């Protein structure tokens, strides 16, 4: 069964009237029927025949990857995608939809705007999300982000790569350890640091920001 329709069925059952205990009974005309659990947006879309968030995410990525779409329109699609994955459920659904690999590949794009938005979306997806943070351990995404943060000639790309690294390393020790090991000596902290030590992580991120600013000067 379609997940949206399944949600709709559950909502319908949970919010159905109970004749034996009807809060709208004439014996208590002022009583209000309880609102119940809100209907999931994807379930509502299934009922109305509209696209689900998953559909919109796939459509956005298809537009970003299409050779027939202009860069300006790819940026619009990327902006829509980034807003969708601000929701943790949508971010976690990226793996089921097969969207992580194309997103990682876009870090290598020749177009600075696409590298920037790919970094931005990664940062949004992994922020306060251990499941998504762990996804970056399965390939070289962290190493690539470190390289972009330090070496990319485009300041916007560097900033968003730093944002992604900030999101990946906070409260997630495996991601922090990989990032720290990949940092050049000028940026690396002395000794190991704790991913739950926000001041220590802030110092690492601030070093990267200062390096980016010097490169732009």
C-alpha cells in the first residue's frame, strides 16, 4: 500500500467517531470534538492526488541532473530540494530514494553554483541527524568537503562546505575524527577533540572560516 494512503487509513481510524462516547452528543451541546492527530501532508496529498514530498525531492534532483535545464533553473530546483530536506523525515528518506549518491557526485561539478548547493544540502540534511551524518562515512564525502572548504576558488562554495562540515562534526565523533585527520597542519587542532565539546568544534570551524576569508582577500 502507498505509504501516504496507509497514513490516511490510520488517521481515519484514529479520528473516527465513537457513538457510545460521542463528545458532540446532544446531552452536552457545548462539547467540542477533539481535533485528534494531524493528518500527514503526504497522506493528504495521496488523498487529493497531489505529489508527495518524496515525489518533489525526486523531481528536484532530476531537474538538477538534467542536461536540458539551465543553471538558473537547476539552482531553483536545488533551493526547493534544500527546503524539503530541512524536515528530518525527508532527509532520512534520501537513502530510500537513491538521492545521496547523485548529491555527493555534484560536489565534483564544474559549476560552482552546483558545488555550493550540493554542500549546502548536505549540511542541511546531516544537521542534528545521526542517521544522515553516518551516511557521509560510507564514501569520501567528508574528505571532499574538507578539500572544498580549503581549496575551492569560489568563496560561496568554501562557505557552504564549511557549513556542511560544521553540521557533520557536531555531536558525531566518527565524522569529526575523519574531518580532523583530513585537515592540513595549519588548520588541524592539537590532539583529539570531543564532538560534544562545542567550543572545541567551534575553534576548528572558525579556523576554516578564517582561512576562507584570507583566500578571498
